C-alpha cells in the first residue's frame, strides 16, 4: 500500500488514542516506518530527531539489539507462561531481583502489570488491602494532584487531574485532588520557593479537612510529565515529606516517566530524597520495546500483603510476561554497564540545561525549565504578563507541527512545549535539538 492508501485504511479502521479525529481528516496520520538511534523516519523518508523518546519510553533509543535479541530468544524458549497460582518463570525472578537492586533500599518487591495505567489500578488495590488487613477500613481516600497524569483506565484517569480527561467519564468518588506545584501558571505574586511551600501545604489542608484517619495514600509524579513537565520548586518535596511525616498515610510516587534515569538518578524518588511506600513504573523499563509495567512495593507494605489475610485476589494475564521481563533485564543491564544515568547526571543533563536556558531570550518564550533529560518552554504573546496567544492555547499545536517539519519531535501540552529526548543523546545532538527548537520558535512567532 502506498502512503495515501495507508492513510485511508487508517482513517477507516483505527480509533487512535488521544486524537481529534477531525484533525486526522484534514492532515492524515503521520506513518512512521523506521527508527535508528535517537531518530525516527516516516514513510516519506523524513528523518526527525525524537525529542520525546517515543512516548517517554525509548530512553536508550531505537537501535538496541541486545533488547530485541533478548525478547526474540525468550519467545523461542518460553513465549508465555503466567505467574499466577503458585507458578513463576526464571525471567520474572531475575527481573524482580534486578529491580530490587536499583530501587531504594526499602523497596524489595514488585507486582508486575502490562502498563502504567494497570499499575496504578494495582496500587489502589494494594492500598485498600494494606489498610483493611490492619483493621483500618476507614482509610479509603486517596489524594492526588490537579493536572497529574496517572493513566487512562478508570482508576488511572480518576487519579489523574487533567480537566479535559475528567470531563469524559465518571471518576471514582474516593479520590481527591490538591494544588499542583506549577509556579509559572499558578504562582501569582509568590516566589517559586513560597509557591512550593504553598502547594505542599494544600496537601496538609486537604488531609485535615478529610480527617487523617480517612486518608489512605497520596500519589504524585516526582515531576508532572504529561501535564507539562512541571518541575516543582525546590521547597516542594521537602515540605511534602514534612506534611506526610505527621500522618500515617502511604506515599505513592508515579515513576512511569521519571523511573530509569530521566532525572540523572535511577528514580525521581532518589533525586528528591523521598522514601515512597509504592512506586509505579512502566515505559522505559523495557526501553519501550515490549509492554511492561508494575508497582514497586516497600518492605512495610509487602510484609502485610504477604503475611496476612490469604490470597490477594488481583492479577493480569500478562503480569510478568517472560519476554517483557527479558526486555527489562536487558535494559537494566545496558543502563548499568554503560553508566548511562551517570552520563545524564554529569554530562548531557547539565549541557542540555545550559543550552535550553539560552532559549529564554526568544521573544515568544515566557519561561524555560529543564532537569536531567526533560525540558519545557512556555509560549507567550507577552512576556511580562505571561499572556498566551489565545484562550484555547492553540500556539502549542502550531509549534508542534512546525517542529516536525523542521525535523524534530516536540510535544505540546496546551502552550507548553515539552521534550524528553533519549538518555543516549550526545552533546552534538543536544545542539541539533536546540537549533531546531529555535528555528521552530522563529517560524511560530
Ligand atoms: N503514569 C504516568 C506518570 C504516565 O505518564 C503514564 C503514561 O504516560 C501512565 C501512568 C500510564 O501508563 P500507560 O500508558 O503505560 O498505561
């Protein structure tokens, strides 16, 4: 089939996730056919630097044969077996062991799922079970944050705080949302430091309002990813730690984007010095080459689930799929052997920070922020007032489309432009990325 035929078939048969079908009718889908290193290539041969690592998952880029070979070999040895009903497989044991080596010292158990959304459903099941088994059935409420993203299943989307998503379904009624630490959009006259404290205190206020005895857990991404790479002010996480320290409330860190090195530490929790009870992961655990997610469970929680109350009646057919586990093991081996995370922390992350900050002088950029291998730019019509180009924040979509023309994949969240390039990106490729972003900003202005 040629490109036009493919696009016609696509329109006819595919219901795409997170897509406005009206736009598809006008432009047709982009057909991506190949990828290598940090680049993707479409059916016309147009080569683009992938500034989003796929969907924040191909941290090692697209050419790691060690991972695809590991999957292939496993598929030819034991292509499927489950981990239900007193069964296990060698890859699942080996990956669970490797994960416990790279996670914080208090985390030594994992429950595997097929995706990040499923993992957050699992978190809700584990949280409920944990408190019930300790005769605390009143602990039911889970607090999350406005504009957070935790997946697309009913539980994931209920935990999520993006207003556009919440409008389209009936969220679970035991989830509450508090202030996000998004200083550029919501900080008003406060300094970032003051605003970080303010956002953390909103959690305290909510806990007091609900009654701490009724609150089971607080869930948050270390940095809000899909919400616009919202890097919290430095005061935020230490204050959250203080707030949670006063109450018996579990902390769930959703590491689906920031796990496996994106901040220059193994997990966002390590970067911010937090000690979560549960950590959600997915995406980069297999470098995106095979679906796998899960929740990493602290000893405190695992002990209760394992030692009391009989069977935990929860699981997915693809929990611990052997080929997925082999992909995870191969990915962790590369991250460790090639010291990829150290390079992000010491070399490429600081270099991106320096080059990215230079974009702040552009007339339509209201703020730049970056950390490790993520960055964001706020598009504005007027810098001092931070006014957007229009009420619906359509400049972001225009900028995204122009970036693709310029050979770069950037994502738009409203008028916030975000990047999360592969961790293997070189300093020369950082230069290429920043030059392409500047050209795109010129074209957008
Ligand atoms: N949690 C976070 C923080 C995410 O960014 C995502 C996906 O982007 C999810 C959960 C959901 O993961 P999945 O799409 O694998 O279900």
